């Protein structure tokens, strides 16, 4: 599961504690540091801008998932208004 813009990982942390495999990404190193300190279990986290992840390398299953995610995220962003 991907938590884009995870911040201090309140949601990702709760999911990890319930056994989910979660990758958290956020552009703030400070918030990721807070997440690492407060979570009882380690979170797979990356310092990254979500917009950069939408430009995935080709050829992996994760890239296919990101492509679908990109299309879904883009729908409301492209809507007028």
C-alpha cells in the first residue's frame, strides 16, 4: 500500500501495526524523522515528491501500479473548476 504524502505517518503507522505492508513517501525529511521516532514498527519510507514518482521507470510491476495510480490521481486534477 502506498501512503503518498505520509507526513508523520499517522495513517501508515496504524496500518503497519495491523500487519499491512505500507510504503510512505513524503518530501519532508523532518516529518519522516518524526514518523521513524514515533512508530513502534519500522515503516518503509522514502523522501520523495509524489509528483516525481509518477515518472516511474518502465518494466516492473510496481511501475504498472504507479501508472494506474497516476491515471487515477490525474482524473480529479484534470477536472474543470
